[in-house]
C-alpha cells in the first residue's frame, strides 16, 4: 500500500514538473512585442491589461494599428479624468476585436466601447479572418487559457483549417526555431509585461504636408466589405447590448478614401443603432482641430494628432455618454512616463542642431557620436555651438581626424580625437547594454561604427553620426546623420 502511494505521488510530481516545464518553454519561445523592441507593443498591451484592477476601466478601445496610435488613454485621463484602456493591436480584425472584448468583460465592466472599422473592408483577402497568421498569433497567443480563448481558437481553425488548435496552446510547436534567437527580453518578464501607456502606441513622425478630407455629395455609392467582419461587428454590438455598454464606431482619416466606403459604414451603424465618427469626412475631421504637419491624424496618427483625437473623444464621452472623472492611481502613476514619452517624441521634430543638443542634455539620455573620414567638413555653427553646450569641443578643430564622444549629463563627457583609429567601449541603461564606438578619419581609414549589444546603429555615409539612447526606455530613440 505504501509503495503504491509513493508511486502515485511520483507520477503526480512528474506531471506537475512536466506542466511547469511546458509553461516555461511556451512562454520563453513565444515572441514578445513591447515598447523596448516595437512600435506596436502588442504583448505588453495585453499583459498589462490583465494586471489592471478589476472593474476600474470605463472605456475600452479596439482596432488595428491605426487605433493603437490614435486613442491615448493617458491623454484622455489627463484631460477629462476618464479611465480608459486601448486593447487595439497591429492588424486586429473585427474577429479578434470581438474575442478580446469578450475576454475583457471577464475582468472589466466598461460603460463605452470604441471600435475602429478599418478591417470592416478586405485588408487581407487571402486570410479567412482578414488578418495574417503571424499577426493573429500576436493577438491570441498572449490571451490567457480560458473558455473565451478556446472558443476563439476553435472558430479560427474552423474558418481556416490550415491552422492548428494545438499550436495555440503549445506555442513551442509554432515557435520552436526561436531557440537560436532568444535575447535578454525573453528572460525578463518586466520588459514585455509593462505598458504604462495602457496599450497606446506613440509615433513621432511628421504628418503629410496636406490632406483633403472627404466632402459628402449625397452619392448613393456603396463599397464592398467583408461579410464575416460585418457578422463579427454585429456580435460586438450584441455583446455590448447584453452588458449595457454603449458602442461607438470610428474610422481614421486616410488617403484615397471614397464616399462609398463612408456610406457603407454609416448604413451599418444606422442599422445597428450605434454612433459613427468618420474622421475621413470633412466635418468630423475639422471638429478634431488637428493641424498638419505636426498634429497628424491621417493614416497612423502621431502623438500630437492623438492628443487632439483623444481630447475630442474625451469631450464626447463626457458630454454625450456621461462618463465621469475618477481619480485613479493606475493613471496618476503613469503620468511621469507619459511626460517622458512626449519629451522623447519631440526629439524627432527638432531640426536645429543647437536646439537638439540642448534637448538631449538630459539625464534621461546618453548621446553617442562618431565620425567617418571627416567631421569638420560637415560642421556648421549650429553643430559646433550645440556640441559646446554639452561640454564638447568645436569639432571643426579636428579636421580629417578620427573622432568619438559620449555625453551623459551628470558625468564628464568622453571625447577622443586622433589621426589614428579610435575605439571606445561602455555600458548603457544601468549597465544593461554594451556599446562599442569606432572611428577612422582621413588619415587612418574610412569607416565608423556604433553598435549596441552587437547591433549596428549607424549608416555608412561620410560625416558625423549621432545616436541618442533613452535610459528610461532602454533603447535608441533618435539618430542624426550629418554628411
């Protein structure tokens, strides 16, 4: 009898260890997308959502990357005190939005859901659910194993028999080849499980010089949409009604937009009895008040465009839907990070080199500089004055010489110049990353390099190359090549 009990206990222990090993391996091999390595921090978006306090979110946003970069929960909170979360993700079709809404309702009780309609139309006609398989996995792999995930995977594989249900539970089957490319982030959950901006994806590029929104003419044209997406939009609406949630539909401003597309979406919204905000349409576009090129809301909105969009929607949520302001530490505590992100995004907007060096003269940044062949020949007064402002020499004094520098505010700058080749090594981000700088001027060769953790950052042009490393986000956030 005693021997039998020991045998049973050993088997139980074996099964527990096997399960733990599978969980560890599956988590390790699954690709991770965070602010550290992607413009679309999908993994961090969903991981952080699971960590939010239950029943603390009043508004949820869903959609593809255009929605991820448009709806800014921190701005909505800072402006109107509304607690929201952006569950959008890259190429998220309405099929995926439906299942993530269903999953979200197991944790939160939002009063309003905002769903973008980019994927109402065929974007990936080769895919049964209008989304490519790698992107589908980004969205579903991170979902916790639950009845919702089981239903989503089953429906997905019914619609697309080429996909494997088992592969969505044992992700090592799909990603076994990642063993050779694992990096530090794979072993550091804090890197990919933290989304202080609550799913928002900040972009810092400049918008187009101009944009002409659609003026409605009363045309009776209609555009074709994906029938399956219409079906899942109906399911989203039904789910919202079941839970007493107001549904708002949106469409971002885009080039090449037709009145037929507007008419189709407006008709569907009217039939389902929900509000529709078409930011491609002239009246709505102008209400947002975004001014190009800085405040871009066309295609993928940039940070300054998202501020305008988010404030516009926050006003609507307050005035038309009665969403109240609530002080909440989850949004209060992320204010400093958001301010840092805004400050960092500004770097890409600065063309004046003196102003640029003043902006990076900040403990949040480390600036790396190298020269290929000659830096003096490309240096003007702006560059010279900017470099002086951070404690460096006038590079025009080192004509045709090798040159490199490292500027970390609060520390003495590193600056080296010589007719011989130069190399310098150091650490970044609290010694987390290792960089190597090399420079050869006219007298010693014709090359330069900045590598961080073995990855080349610079281009190959003759001249001076500047890389700004963000010590808060622990990644490169800006480069400038002066040639």
